[in-house]
């Protein structure tokens, strides 16, 4: 087999592996079009779903909630691949506020645009997001670390056991004493 044929075969295998993981994650998260095959489109560098109507690119898939879910599915699948295949990639993923599309702004709260049913559905979906993260970290442990900075504070034991720092009630990522000890020039 030629070197080009070997590279093509390896790429096809890798993309198939990623697609399988991404599809499973999309189904687990119950994302729009998640019941179809989900994959990376290398030519357009995006996530796509192969639906009965054709290829649907991420930009055409629903709301910010779906976008966060598909990005999470892609990142987790990539890290699962990297660990499973011993690839030289740092073994951590940092996410900042992945639940932001699920929690209403203070302005929306003040305007009374919230429905209890939507909030309950969002809580279930947020729990699904963190369950998936927890599952993948557990699967890849101890060779993978995930750092999530978020306002969510779920009541589940597995979630609370995973929290290392809870910056509330005056506790902050950067303690104010640092600022007092080292005033800006």
C-alpha cells in the first residue's frame, strides 16, 4: 500500500472513530439532529449532521444550546481519540460557562419572560451536559483533566464531589489580598 493510501486509510479510520463518539454524545445530550450521524467536515472545519434531507452544518442547527452541545461533543470525542491513540496532545480541556445559554439573563428575569417548564427542561439538559463530561473524564482518568468554570451548582453527589473550588460568598479566583499586596502601577 502506498504512503498516500495509508494516510487516507488512517484518516478515514480516525474520522469514523470521531463520528461514532460525536453521534453517541449528541444522542446522549438529545441535541437537534442528534439522532442522525454527526461528524466533522474537514473541508469546512465544522460539525455536520447527515440527515435524511442532506448535510446540515452546525450554523443551521438550532440555537446556542445546540451549538454548545455539539462543540462539547466534538471536543470530548477528540480527547477520547487522542487518549485512546496515544497522541501527543495536552490531556486537559478548559470550558468557560458552557451552561450560559441555559440560564436566563437578569433582564429576562425582570421582564417576567421565564416559564417554569422551560427552566425545568434546561435544568435537565444542564445535568445531561455535566453527566457526559463526568462520564468521559471518568473513562479517560487519570490521563485527562477537565476544568469547567461555570455558575451551575447541581445538587447531585457526583457533581459536588467533582467541584474543587466554589468561588462564592467572597471567595474569588484571584483573592483580593493579592490586589492589596500588589497594587497596579
